[in-house]
C-alpha cells in the first residue's frame, strides 16, 4: 500500500493508493496527535484483516519534526522525496501547471508506488545528532544574519560616513559597535578624544592601544564629502538600529557557540571527528549535516555524492565533461569547503594535494572542492571503522602517487 503525504502549514493531505494505481482513500488531516490518530484507520481500513501484515510506504517531502518521527514509530516505511523530484514527477502527470495540495498528495503516492525502490528511506538518526543539527543550524543562521546586517551597515556608512569605512576593517567587532554607538555621525566622531577611543580599545582587548587610538582619531577627523544635516541625522538613526541588532546577534552567537560545543561534545563521534585538523564548531556542523545513521551511506562515494563535493558527468555523443554539483546541501558544502581551506595551514599532505591540483591548471575553488572531496572520503573511513584520524595513513595512497 502506498501513501502520499503533502504537508501544508497546519494540515496534511493524504492519499492512499493501491499497487495498481487505484485510489483507495483521500483525506485532509490536522497537524498533531489528532491527525495522526485519524491516519491509522484510514490506512488500515483498505487492508482489512491483513492490516497488520501489509507493508505501507509513505512518501513525504518534509520528514523532519514530530509528524515524520511518529510515522516511523508507527512502523511505516517513510521515503524522503526531494521537492525538486516531486515537481518533475508532477510534470509527468500533466503539463498544465495546475497545483493543489490533494494533487501533490496523489503525485507523492504514485511516485512511491512506481519509484519507491529508488527513493531513500528516512534515516534512523539518533536524538543526539538531531540536537546537534538544531543548535548548529541556528548558530550558523545567526552568523549569516550578522553578515547581512553588517553589509547593510557598510552600505549606509558609504553613503553618509565614509571616514568610518577607512577607520574600521571589522564593522561587527565589539569596539567598532561601541564607538559607533557613541558617535554615529561624522561630526560627533570627529570630537572623540584619544582617551575615549583608547578606553574602548582596552575593553575590546586590543593591542598597541595608543598607536591605534591616535590613528583612528586622525582617520575620523579627515575631510570627506558630507550629506545635509537632516539626511545625516536620518542615517544615524538607521545605523543605531543596525548597531542594536548586531550587538544582540553577537551576544546570541557567543551563547549558542557554547551550546554547540556542549551538544557536540556529548556525541560518540565527536572524538573521531575532532581527531582530524578541524575546530569544534566546524566539526559539529559537519556531523550535524551528515547525521549519524550508520546505514545512510553505504560507501565513501555515496557520502561524497550527498556532500556535493564529487563531480557529476555529463556525456552526450562524443562530448563528455565532469562538472561541479550545484544541487547540494548548502550548509554542508559551506562547512566542508571552510574545513578544506583551514586544513591547508595545518596538514602538509592536504596542502601538497591542493598544490598538485593547482599545478594541473585547476582553479582555486575547484582545487579546494577536490580537497574537500578527499577529506570526506577520509572522514567516511574513520567513522566506518571507528578509528581516529592519522595523517600518514589517510594520505599514504596520494603520497605514493606524488612520488611514483
């Protein structure tokens, strides 16, 4: 028996389908315990007396959360369907472009009926890794938000206070935010004394305070083109609002970092992941996105494919090209590329591998992606065998190729 489950805000559209494609039942269920209680009779009734023996495959786009966990706990085989896959499959059933929640439920049911063997069952990840996933994603989201607000601050300063851009390289730093809070306009910034600037730099634990304070004062007092007073005042009000948001983001990012480290440290795989040249937060992000179901990745290749670091091949006639994967988990590929870049400084073998790619004429981004791909393979081997990372063992094959 096949079930399509389309979730939309506060309800689920369900369609139960026979193996020959005939619709057996259709319903709209509320989210939560009430909807789940109504689902079981709807699925079980068509099976009759054989309900306990019937295998039920459920196709669902959003398998995370209490609803997806409840489906797995009830004994259903839950298949994760990528929204892009569902959209393409919908086009097979009609080209009009019509779309509705009941129709999407029908598409999902028919998809698991005909292509269930090609879909991936929802992984049996532990509660520990789900906790790491939740906290690391929130932490990274706040970092991205801080970057966006910093860019907005930069654009505003360029329009009315260009001297500030000359004075400060790191606009979201604590001392920068404090000085902007005291002097959000060029006129007020020009009146800042060396003592006031020095006190702020000391609180931020900066080095060479005297020299930096004098240089900042000189830069802030330099002549620049100015906006009318009314416009400057309006910009100052906007900037102070951005400063308030950035201060809150800085505080919460620091708080969440401690929680990321705590949750990650309690996971059994943390020791293996941290044996590699990678920091705690970065290691937590990699684990959170890969998750920890031991049956999810059958080989290093499948892990690399999911990571988006391995290339895809496009072949037509006599033409054949290996291209980068553009459909991937954005958070995971961000963490893996950051990890690869940081590894260049601490792993001689990783640096040598990167340089060999560059010597072949490969660009920086492509070489970094190939290094990330290699590191994913090493990680897979460590996790599968339960062994800590060893520099010589991990790179022995590539060392032989380099010297052979």
